[in-house]
C-alpha cells in the first residue's frame, strides 16, 4: 500500500510540475503570439528578437509587454477579449 501511495504521489508531483512549467512558459514569454497580434493589427514585425514583460505597467488582467523586432520595438498592452493597444517605441 505504501509503494502504491508513493507512486501515485510521485505521478501527481510530475503532473503538477509539468503543468506549472507549461503555464509559466506560456505566461512569461508569448513572443510569437505578441508578434502575430502586432502584425494582425497592421504593424510590421519582420523577425522577433524577444519580448519583456513591463511589470510596472502590468496589472491583473492587463499585461504590458515590450516586443522587440529586428525592425521596430513596440509596447503591447493586452486585456482579455479586447484588441491590443500597440505603441511604437523609439529605439
């Protein structure tokens, strides 16, 4: 019985760890998703270099990112179920 409980707990720990890691990766760096949003709204982003979360401007249910493309830099503000607010930033 102990071995069975231990293996169930180990499997649960792996499952929780995998889900948390996937969620963290999705929340932390949605670079491709941000670039697609920028392009959809008419801005150019030829190749994405990276994205950094703007913690000072972000709030719960309102994420603000700085998206770095090889040809431009954008501040992308996102709220659920709304278009993103996209501001070009001077380099």
